[in-house]
């Protein structure tokens, strides 16, 4: 597949392995791919849900460690 860029910001697009959409992280838009052909239309794009990619746990630090005497 040729290198695709966002039609809005000309930034790089990443392929969402789950939805098979092309995602622009900058614009937070997902462009659909139909029959293997990316639809590079803003009107066809859908906004990306504002969800964390992965849970952050345990928090950084020495959580669970006994305090030093
Ligand atoms: Zn963009």
C-alpha cells in the first residue's frame, strides 16, 4: 500500500488493526477503507473516541513496596 497522508493536515496515517480504518492521530479522525480502497474524505471520516489506549497500572513508583526503615 502506498504511503497515505491525511487530506486535512497532510500528516501520516496509521492503520487501525482492529477496525481496518486509517487513523489520523492529529485530527483524531478515522478514515474508512472500503474494498481495500481508503476513502480519504473528511465527510466519510468519523471522530475517534477519546479512550485511553491502555490502562496505566500499576502507577509508576514503588507501589506495593514496604517503606524503607
Ligand atoms: Zn490529519
